[in-house]
C-alpha cells in the first residue's frame, strides 16, 4: 500500500472539516511483525483519526487467507470469531500483548474521555506506539 497517497487523500477529506475519520488496522496480516505494526500504527496516528479500530485477522473457511494459512504460519482459534493467535512473524505472546494494547487504546483514545489530554500529549510525541506501550 502506498501510505503517502492514502494519507494525502485522507488529508483532503479532513480539510472539509465535517467528516468523521475512522481508520482500521488489522493485526496478524501475512508477514507483519511487531515492528511493522508499530510503523503502521504510528503512520495512521500521524493522521490524527477520530477513531482507530485495531482489529485482529479472522481466518474464515473459504477465504483466500484460509488457503494460505500454512504458507504464513497462521494459527487461529477453531471457533468463532476464528481470530489469529499466532503467525510466523508474530508470536502468541505478541498477539496477546497487542490485544491488551488495543483495549488500552480503545479506553483512552477512542472513548474521547481524555480527548484534550491525549491531543496535548500527542502534539509533543511522534512515537505513539511507544507512548501507549509505557
């Protein structure tokens, strides 16, 4: 994906001033490791979306990723929602940590309860992932 092009398009939309920006990141995509997630998270947060949903890959029978699961070392829960639990690039410990990270992020950023504080703090930092990891 060309992130610069995506960011440019989103910036144009946000310039209108009347559109709610909701972006998504998916944990567990093929060949994504903790460092590439961190990079993606920081890039998306640089846009300052109104909400960022951190989702986790679901391996549904019949989907393309289902047929490629062995190729990417994807292990997933055998019952709904069939969520990824490990890949060749993300350990189960890292995915469990990202589940907790997502919960903290949802509580403090997406809830908008601490909007002024978060906006202030985020105006001084550029590694959002590392700040939330602390």
